[in-house]
């Protein structure tokens, strides 16, 4: 790199869905690990007070003395709060129940929706990808995630009610784009927990592809018990059982996302 070359910065993506139980955290953990396995430098930001992404990465959320809460209120920086997921090969900005208090504390702070964005800028050159696991509710925490991201990846089940939730989330992305973050875009939809035996799922999948076109990732993640078992061992599914269909799908998804970024489509 020459002295005049721009410093490389990470691509920041929110993993978001306003509907719970759609495999959002599973996607965040396994995508982080898959990208790391493909040689990428990755930071996973756990923006959910439940701390599931932290625990699923093999990190005890209750032992994290410095976590995302302190970063958001300005008492710590990302560099001092991040923890290495030895099992996953990526860094984690951990969260626990303390983060619930950030909702109240942030209300009085200047640029309250941009606190995460400002904090991440200090470590942007350290990573190729920053993945933000958002809570399912549209809260001030979620707004911080969306305000600091280049784009949104939406994991979704191919079920009827998922379409309604998808419409709400797309409208939220548009509002944040207009009012807070002109860089924000919908990167793509990832079909998860997919069961080819269920006709309705295939029909909904066809509807999604018809409406969103190339915004739908080619990768489809099947319903897979090994992915569900992995968090109880503190391991990403792609590490827990590399040979499982779910692990292979997330590794494929990592490749697809890297290809999109290199092609300037993400």
C-alpha cells in the first residue's frame, strides 16, 4: 500500500429481522465463522441484551467486564472491549443484560443513534467485515446498528407471516436511509430453516424471488438439527459439525457474500 492509498475499511452489515425466532443469531454466528474460515478478518457485534451471539461464540457473557454497554455510553472503546472467539476465529464485541440499560442512558446523549457507528470507526481498518446481530425489536439499539451499517442482511423463513414482517423491516430500512444513514441499503434476503418437503415454503420462496430478484441470496440454509445443537457447546455450527448440511450452506453463504463485496454489489 502506498502512502497515498486509502486505508481499507470494513464492510458493516446488520443481521436483522423484526420477527423473532427466524435464525438471526444463528446466521450472525455462522456467517462470522464462515467468513473467518475463508480468510476474512471479522468482528461480530452482539447488539442484543440476551447475549446469545456472545454465548454462541464460546464467550461467557457474565464474565465480560467490559462490553458493548460501556462502549455505547462512552466509558470504553471497541479495542478494549472486544474478545476473541477462539472457537470461531473472529472477534466479538460482547453483550449481556447490562445492555438493556443503554436504552435509557442513550436517550439523553448527543447523536444517540450514531454512538455505535462512531465507536466502530476507530477499528474499521482492523477488519474486512463487521457483522451486527440486532435485537428483534425496533429499539434505539437497533437504530444504532442500522445507522452504523452499510447494509442489511435479512434471514427469513419461507412462511406466510414472515412476508408481513419483511414488509415492516423494509419500510424501517427506508426510513433510516432517509433520516439517519444515506449509505444504508438492503444487501439481501437469506432463506433459512428451509424444508423442501413443505410446498408452502417453496411457494413463499418463489414469491420472494419474484419480488426481490437478485436481492435474494442464491444460498438456501436448510433446517438442520446440528446448527441448533451447536450453541449449547459454545461453538458455531460450521465448527461443531463441518460436514452437516447447515454448516456447508453457511460456508457457501460466506463465499457468496465475499463475491458480492468484491463485485461491488454489497
